[in-house]
């Protein structure tokens, strides 16, 4: 009886794994990736209030992207949307504010095979809407841990915030 039960459970598990794999390929658009991470954010408060010091806060971001066609040889291009949120910046007693925003950007990615076949450089330009409206630009590097899992380190400069980010992403 135990052998029949074990065989049935293994068959069911294999069937579910196959169903999940097929669902991923049919539900997720080709090349879709999602990710998120932590950031260290430096707010240029001096540009808002004369004589004020810069303030810093940790943050979180989540993003998703899709490949888009380009004619630039050796580069991959992605359209990416994201959500960004910081912890509170401290502007004095009783005056703490979080920064929240959504963004859209174009990401250019180039493999750095000369250094390591899993390493790539990236650059981005986009627009953020929210508490720090404006153009954003960034540069960074990524590393493919597996064909589906990557890590990235980026510097992203926004209107008032400079953000140092560590992200992980999963490709479907």
C-alpha cells in the first residue's frame, strides 16, 4: 500500500511540475523578468533649502521588464517599469517624509564576455513620477547566477535623489 501511495504522490508531483513549467511558458511573455531589491538613497536637500544638509534613507524597489527590438549590434534593449519607496528622510523634529514613485525606463545591456561570460554592463534612462518627478539615468553591472536568476548593482541618479541599488531578478 505504501509503494502505491508513494508512486501516486511522485506521479502527481511530476505532473504538477510539468503543468507549472507549461503554464510559465504560456502565461509569461517571452523574455519577461521581475525583480526587486534594496537601495541606499541620498537626497540633495541643499538644493531645496539653503544651507540644508543632505539626508539619507534606505529604500525598496520592485520592477518588471520585457525585451524590445533594437538595431544596435551587441546590445540588448529592455523596457522596464518599476516602483520605488524609501524609508523616512529626517528633516528635523516631527518632519519625516518617505519618497514614493513609479518609473519607466529603457535599459541597454551589453555582455562583458571579455571579463566573464555571465557578467554584463547596463545603462538606463527613464522618467519617474511621484515624489521625485523627473528624468532618471543609471549605470551598473549584472551577473547571471543561473540562466534565470541574476543580481545587479546600479547607481541611479534622479531629480533630487542619488540611489545606490542592489537587486535580484528572475527571468521567465
